C-alpha cells in the first residue's frame, strides 16, 4: 500500500491525469454500458473497456452505443411514414386462412414487430443451383414491362453474373425503370468493384450503395452495420428471395477455385401479395439511401389468376437495427419452443445468443429431434471458432450436427419445424442464426405458415444431409487444446454488438 502511494507521489501531473481519466471511464462504463444491452453483449463491451479503455471506449462509442441504435430506429420509422403502408389496414391473415393456434401466434408476433401481414403466395420454383438461379432471374428480367428492383448484399459483375446485368441493360433499353441497391462493405473487396458503378451507369441503371461509409461527406454510420438482404422484384408480379448473392459461386477467389470451394445457396421464386411487402421494404431502403419516394400499392392475391402455382401462406419478416425487438431472433426462438417432433436448422454461421441456445437445448430435453446443418470448415476464421465453441453443449443436449463437406460452404439459411406434422412451419431467407444477423445486419426472411415450400425445403434437407457426415461426441472431444482455446477466445468477440 505504501509503495503504491509512493509511486503516485513520483508521477508527473499528466500521468496522474491519465490515470484519473482511466478510472473515470471504467466507473462510468459500469453504470452506462449495460443499459439497453443484452447481457452477453454488455459483458463483452465492459471487458473491452475495463482491460483496454483506450481502444474499448472508442469502439463502444462507434459501434455499441444504444444512442446510435435508437437513431437507426427513428430513421426507419420516418422513412416508413413517408413511403406509406398500403397493407396497414389489412388483417394479420387472409380471410380464408385457418392456422393452428401455435402457428397463428407466430404470424401475430411478426405482425406486431414488423407491421407486415401474412398473405397467399405462389411458389414458382426453389433454386438450389447458383448459376441456374442467376440465369432464371435474367430470363424473368427479360420479361419486365415496368420496373425491376434489385437489392443484394454482394454485387459483382463477372462471367457468371454477366447474363443478369445484360438483362438489366436490355430492360433499360425497353424503357423499364431499373433500380439497384448493394452493400458497399459487402461488395468492395471483390474484383471489379471500382469499375462497377461506371459499368452500371453505362447501361443506364440507377444504383446506390447501402450503408456507405463516407465520413468525408459528413455521413457518419456504424461501420459494422450492413444491409445483408437479397431480393429481386420484377413488375410487382415475380420476386426472388433467399441466401444467394450476385457473384460467381467461387466468390472470385483464385484460392477457392484452386481447391474447388463454392458457396451453396438457395433462392425462392415467388408471386402473389407477398410482392407488395417486398416492394415496400425495397422502397424504404431506397428512400433511406436516396431520399426518393417510390410509389407502391397493395396487391391482394387472387389464387384463381395463378392456377399453375402452388398456394403458400407466407409472411415477410424484415429485421435489423431499424426494428426494435429483434424480429428474426424472436421468430426463431418462438418456433423452436413450439416444436413437437423435429427441428431442422441450416445456417453457415450458427452463433446463438442465450435465448436461442436455451430454446434449442430445451427442445432436445423435451424429446424433440434437433438437426443442425453447418459447414465442416468455415470460410471465416473467427466465426468458425466462435461457432465451434457451442458444439460441445449442443452435442451433450442431443443435437445431431451434420457437417457439409469442405471445401464447399453451405450458405443456405432456413429453419424447419415439424415438417411432417400438422403444425409445421418454415423460415427461409438471408438471416443466419448468429448474433450479427440478429442485431447488426439488415435481413429479410420469409415465414412459411402453410404450403408446399415447406416440403421443398424438407427435400432440400435430405439432399444436404446425404452429402454430409454426422459429428460425433467422440470426434469432437479429440480436438487439440489450441483449438479449444481459440474456440473460447473467439466466442467472446461474437457478443460485441
């Protein structure tokens, strides 16, 4: 004690000031950071600030502050008011829909958190092949008469996606209004990004970046917030939604090509009233980036006009920092809690928060058969180790983990609940089952309350499982101490929201 006092007495005034500032920061952080944060997130931020305040505090102010999240929500609400909501007075369910109470409550949950009602939709195709999906979208664009709205996290003009962009060019030449949104940070690391804007200008496409980082223009945004959505809307009649980005499946990496690594995705082709919900979401995102208001209208779905299309009851579920209450997380957790027989989760990045982890393990203890489909080898070092840190607890609970063989990346994201039961349901879209998708990314998912799409996703599961192997507890226990250390260390970073 005396030595400490003596050491303080010999410090310069500026050293004392810095020491006092450090303790003030730590004391304030203890009382401020936990407010409005999830327990895991606040603990991780406090660790960063208490151990390295010079780095932890600026990072928290830049990426973790609740004030910034509240501003995103206010902007979202303001944009929605400007755009308007043609579906505002529509009921939660179509008048001719009848659902089991357990599924009906999910529809009402989603409506409360997002404002989007459920409606009938035609499922024209489920596209598990990226190259064929891009070719299919190009053919649909070639039939456009009025407008084409494109919104993808990653956009790259390469040999695989060239037919898509040529279809956009032909649409512009026909007088079709073509608007494109893509994420700046998501796209900028891929070949051709610097010329992409010029090439889009050359073919007459109206385009804008989502979540652009431009502090030199006084546009200050959280650098970790990304628009992760994947949607295409053509004339309000046909739409696509899923996990696939607009890029070569190798992601234009020579290393990936050398080892044969490609991303495995799925897109769902839709028609019907769900297109009105997709249009409204695109219109809000377009307004937030451009200030331009797009005209949208409700399109009640008449099944008689689509006799060749399967009838599905679906609900669009947008999520992200602009929505309070984590709509995608609450939907996943609620569905898992209601499962009676079987749960199938497919996600390249499975890093659950406490509520999702508890729901999954509780389902196992209730006797529900739980399957998790993930990559044998993750394409991201930190994420892969963070994800692996949950495997022991999952295996002990009884989760059956299917490892999709490397070097392929199983990038498809969906949840199936009781696919063979009377109260079955599904979710498919852009949202991973990780903390980034739950709290940082702008995502869009499709909740399927009834219809053939559930069966199609179930069939896709059989295809994926046939190519995968099951991870055993014995195999997992034989990992090296270094692997276990990295798993636990990377797990800490996953909660920094």
